[in-house]
C-alpha cells in the first residue's frame, strides 16, 4: 500500500541506495546521527525526509519500505 512516511534515506555517490521507515522525524534524526557518527561519510550521505512509498508489514509486524516513489 502507498503511504506517506518519514524515512531515513541512504545515498551513495549521489544515488539513492537504501531506505528505512521511521515512526517520526525525531526517530529519523536520532538514527541519522548514529549512522553518521559510526559510518564513512566520504561516500555515503544520509537524509531524513517525508516520502511517498510502497510500504508492507512483514510477518513480525515490522513496517518495511518496498519502494520509494520519486515525484
């Protein structure tokens, strides 16, 4: 189903390579700070953004983004 969600977006060399849904902007920014502190920022950049995405809930009840809809 298509939803508007907050997502932590991972870009590598300017290309969107990964995404993770977050409950709200505060959770997203907290996770962003953690990965930026622990990761290699030369190649990877992170952004918190409200996006339109195809979302599914797995068998454990965890929400996952299947695809981000680029407008």
